[in-house]
C-alpha cells in the first residue's frame, strides 16, 4: 500500500516539477515586439515586412517560437494607428520593440521611454529627439539610420544626368510625414542645381491617379518620389502611372525599379534590417540601447530599369550605366 502511495506522490511531484519547468522555460524566452506598418500575416508574425530581421535572429542562433517569442502588432498601413499598435506591444509586455521605419520608431518612443526600441531611422535621429548623438544615443532608441542630406541631392543629380536640360521636377510628398527632412533637402538641392520643384501632396493611395494626371497637364519632365511608407507599398502603382503618363521616375529604394520605376538610389534596406537583429541580441544579453551607437550605411546602390527607359524613349548615358549597381532588363 505504502509503495503505491509513494508512486502516486512521485508522479504528482514529477508532474508539478515538469509544469514548473515548462512555465519557467516559457517565461525565460524573451519576447520581441514587431511594430508593423502593413500586416502581421505569415508563417512568422510580421510576415514579409520583417523577413530580413528574422533571418538575422536565426543566424544568431535564435529559434522563433522556442528560444524567442515574436509578437506583432500592425498599424494597418495607417500612420495614426502606429501609436495604438505600439501601446499594445508595451502592454503584452515585450522585452524589445523592433520597427523598420522612423514613423514607427517615433510612435513607439512616444508610447514608452522604458522599453528598448530598435529601429531604422529615415531622418536625423538627433534632430528628431530620438537620440542625443549617433555615437551614444543615451535613451531607449537605437538601430540604424540611412539619413544623409547628400542622398537627396545625389538622386536629383542622377536625374539631371539622365535627362540633360531638365528644368522642373514634380515631387511626390506625403504631408503625413512632413516632419521628415526630405522635402526641405530636395528644395535646397534643387536650388543648387537650378531645378524648379513642383510639390504634389499625396496622403492616400487613391490620390496618386489625380497627382499623375495633374503632372500630365503640367507637362511634367520627371517625378521624384520622396521616402514614405505609403509610397513604398504603392511602388508598383507609382511605376505603372509613371509609365502610363510617360514620366521618368526617380525613387529611393531598389524595389521601385524592380516593379518598373526608371531609377533609384538607396541604401541596402534588407541588410540594414537584418542588422537590427544584432542590436536585439546585444540588448537581450544586457546592453543598454542608449550605449549602442546608431549605425549609418556606407554602401548605396544605383538601380536602373532599362526596360522602362526603352518604353519611355529615354537614352541612358553610358556614364550612368557604368556606375549602376543593378540594371533591370
């Protein structure tokens, strides 16, 4: 009888210990919160928007769902929903919030100054109040910044080299991100290059058609796409409209030329996003985000779509072709 009782007690004890161990294991697995602009769908929360980041975690030895838990909240492609999504991540709670854009990182920073935030910054992180300096951010935000004033000027220079004699450029600008420096940078660069800019304010995807029809009436010589999340997700539509209205286009990400825009000059966003995994790893191992320098890219790619150039009747100078890092044919 007593042996049976001992066996039962042992079984109960083993079960309790196993449950406790499982609970501890689950509790020990850090939680990473992804603040998505578009969607949280996919095999891994965050979907394709965070694929490079997740690959970076895996390369560092993390196993999503096992050694690390990934939570995701989406803004549904609305800037005014980013703060709500960030607040939900804070309430879970998560150990680190990761975003792939400054608007998302800025929204998270407004929600919390405690939870570490790792993000890509599209503007000047110091001027935006996200960091005290690039070398020592000092707060709860770190990551990578692709901002450089000369980037916008370089895009306009390439456009001028592609279209000698160009005097006016129509600019797609989203007023929802007017706090970013790109429109002002474009105006200053255009002034130095002797180019007149015509700003076309576009807040919603459905406003793109009207913007391009207006350009046609104004006999646009080229369209310059400023950095913006909505424009990024509408790259294929922008490319189709530029081709329809026969307007040469210059954009800020290689994916634009891949879907049909004429030219782009940009940092390597996939590499930057994958690099965010390094920051998360350091923070989970005890580093403070304020002590981790914000990195800036040193490599930029010029991409040209020759198929689009041919369709528009644009002859790409040999000098540009030789400098191009990627040619789409």
